[in-house]
C-alpha cells in the first residue's frame, strides 16, 4: 500500500508506474513501490499514456499535458489546449494520440511546435469512456450506447459491436478485447480481428466491473469494490476478492509482474 495518492488512471512504462491525480502526475518505482517524483501543474489530470519516450496526461480541463521523464520533475508542459470536453481515457496509435471525451473523440497530431493540432469528432458517439489501440484499429467503449465502436483513421465509426450495459475501460490481450460492463456484472470478449463477440463472462466475484488490465497471461477485472482474476488464453476464472466498502477503485494497470489498483478516497495504490 502506498499512501498519499489521490489517483485516477495509471500506466506502467516497464520500470515505473505513472499515476494521474487531480492536479499532478506522480512516478512510482514498480520494484519497491517507492514514490519517486511529482510533476505539478496538471490541473484536472485524468488519463495517462506512455508514448514516444514521453508521458502524456489528459485533463478534464481539455488540456493534453506532457512530461519528459529524463528531466528533473517540475511543471508539466501543455502540448494541446483544445481537446473535446471532459477528455479522459487516452491511447497512442503509433503516430497520433486519441482521447475519449464526454461526447466526442479527439485526435492529436504531434508537431515541432505547440500547441499540437487537434481534430475532434462528435458524430456517432453518445458517451465515450475508453479508447484502445489494438495495433491495427482504434476502439471506443460507448457507455450510453452499450456498444464497442471501431473507428477509421479519421475518427468515424465503421463498426458497432453490441456489448453489455454500461461498458467501461478496455484491455487488449493480444487477440481479444475485454469489455467490462458495469451495469450487467459481465465482461464481453470481442475478437479484435473481426469485432465478433466470442462470449460473455459472468461470476467469479465480478460486481459492477469498471477497469481491466492484462499482464501477459491474466486479466484483472476490477469493480468499485470487487477484484476478479481470469486467464486470458482459455477465459478460466482464477479467483476473486473484495475491497473494503469504504474504498473506491479509480483504475488498474499491470507492469508485467504485478497489477496496480488506485483506491480512493483513502488515497492508496495497491499492488497485487
């Protein structure tokens, strides 16, 4: 348990865990859970993406922040200032950054000067909550449409996959996309190559699943107070446990060895 964090989404870079907070971004060393540094000035920081040797954070204030992890900690840099309203989840497709906003998707093209170019697409979306790149396509979970959406390079919807009620944060296991449906206590497994629904998982302690993470072999499915583990290869349940009722999870990631879960309002980072 690492106290002092009031975290939202988080991501591992291979050595460290980067955690977005309400006004800063913190780096935690994965090997011993030590808090290393804090970058300030990240007003409304929410989603984290490690890409291009940098760390990016979205902001509920519609900014995109950037950190150079090779430099001493200080203030974050603003590289885009016109994301769609309430930007949250973020993904990188190899050249551009994508954000899921309250009612749109923004595509950010890095450039030699700032602010970077931003294209925001609202057509076809109800309430995007998560964005995922599977190595080929960008996918969006649409909370109010109960759908997983495949997008083309311009952000237009080219495939709609019906899933469970209130789909949330997504994980790709190398073949399939895991879609946690908080309103139906299930996870929909979708083949990334075709968008076909393979099966729907239930049980194994899942309750209101919100977050998912893949460690190379297993997928952790996390609800507000529930934690459920599954083997990706055969979808076999591997057990579950519950968190204290006063704790609320705010995200999960894997560093390839451990899973990390942020918990509020007690401001903790849990290692599993």
